[in-house]
C-alpha cells in the first residue's frame, strides 16, 4: 500500500462566526463586524489597512475595480480624492457650502469629476492652484489629503504646531501651507503612518489604502464610525497609565476560521488556531482584545462529540493563558464506500485520523492533497489507515465553524491596557 507524500498541514486563517449579543457581559462589548474584504483579491486578511478599506467599502465611500481588486498601493489623483470626499461628506461629514462655486480652467463641465470637484471646493475641503487651475489628473500627496480633511472639518490644535510636528522624524519635509493643518490632523488622530508611525512622508503620493485610513479616522473623529484598533494610528500624547480590566466568565468571544467544515473522528485530538473576529471593548470603547488576535487550542473528544478547548490567547505580540471552550459538537457525517470524496473534502479541514478513515473506506489514497490536514505526517497516516481498512462506512464528527466554534470564557480574563 502506498500513500501520497503530499499530505499537508498548515495553520488556518478564518471564517466569521456569529455573536449572541445577550451573552456579552455588561463590562465589555463586541464592536460591529467590519466588512469582509473577500471581494478584493489583492487585500489580504493581514494587510495593514484591511479594516479601514473594508469599512469604507461597506459604506460605499470607496470602491474596488471591475476585476475584483482594490489596488491599495496605487496612487490617488486629486479628482479621485474629490470624489471620495463628496461621498464621505454626503454620508457622514454633512458639511455645507462655505464659499461660492468657481470654474477651474482645466475642469470642463463634462469632466467625470466636475461635480465632485465643485463640491470639494465649495465645502472648503480642497482648493485650486495659481492660474485658477485644479490639476485633477495629478496624484495627490499625503500632506494635501490631511490638509483637505483638517481644513474641511475645521480642525485645529491647541498645542503649538512645532511641538506637535516634532513627533515626526521628517517634519522638516512638510510644506509651509500644510504645517498647521497636519498638526491639527495629528492631535485629532487622523494620521495613520505605515510602516513607521513616526515617519509622515508628507510629499509622497498618497496611496488608496492611506486615503482610506485618513478618511476613516475622520469619520471616527466626527462620531460617524467606531474606533479601529491599529498600531499605525498616530497619537502624539498617548496615556501611558496601565489599567486592569476583567472580562467576566461567560463572555462570548467571536472567532473565525477559513474552512467551511472540519471533519474529525470521535476519538482524535487535533491542534487548531482560531482568530478573534471583532474587537472586544469596554463600554467606553477601550479595546481589550483586538480583532485579529489568535486563540490556539485543540479539538478534543467530548461526551457525545468533539469540543474546542482554548489554551493561549496571542495579542499584540504577547501570550496569555485563556480558559474558554466551544459547545460540544455532536453532528456527524457518514462516509461510505463509493461516495464522492471531492464533495466531502471540498473546503474542509481534516483531522489526521479522519483523513485516514476517508482514505481507507473510499479507497482514495490521495484525498485532494491541497486540503488542510491537522496532525501527523504521511507515515502516521499509513498506520492509521490500517485501523479503518475493511469498513464500508465510518461516522465522522462534522464541525461547521460558522455556527459551532463560538468561544465562551470559563473563568474571568484580566487584561492590562495602557
């Protein structure tokens, strides 16, 4: 007997799970789920601006391209930014006209963004260049984006501009016209710098992802959106005082996993890593467990089925023990000789023993080798297959992550924040 050596195991990413609102203890709350970026093939779950992009896309303030991409690192023209501003103003900012319309020499009435440019001008967000031009097709620098938002929303800084801008290691590169507005944008937490939080890159062309982050932060400041937890949001005056918060036992933590189904035998234990789907916050908005944190643990045999038992919570680069479990999953799926194996394993994660059982019962020795397998390698699989040979069927525990893997704290969890 031979078996394909290409059995693979890898850590899974995640599929959103539901949350029972009544199960969340009064001290903490779960922020609304951000829009999924599954429609954007070039925005990965780990992309630094994923949540900013997802939320603005859901609000129809920004959009992707017909080919299903978002092109987050592409530059933004002044006309495109004007169009984004108009949508943001219509849906959230609600700023009225502060000056009369003007006709820019390089923006004809039939130009696709003519109306958006006029709105950006009359509401005070954007201005033109000498010679009564707007230059709609040139790429917009980061300092212009931040200046437009700060001016249009009438932000100011009570702290001296030079003091605020000293936060940035390239403050000397900021143009004179942008210094006061960028100081105002900074103290109002509009600035998002990736990958170095202290480097502003003021004259570099803004990317679509950066513009999304800036606009979203303006929505937060205006009270039109909830805080997104990001290490790249500039806060020149952070509060370093640590505080301990207790998340009570019984609190539900929504998690996600990338596969539609997990199949295990009733007596096998397999490692599994889930991810927290939404921010767990206090009622005041302090993020205790940020979305994207990982929960490692095991699927274990339990009376009547299988149960996920959490071991470690990994967040902000730190690990801590966590006492949390899913409900016991007792649903089963019967695998019979002659069944279509491709249908069984499509979008499924297989426990090692479950994979061996399927292989033995169906006679398929190379079960869709691209599928996720948990546990031992091919040598152990050969031995496990021997245990199932001769059977015409086997019942496997069938776990649907979208409904079965909600975690509930078994004991209080103390989180220290700053």
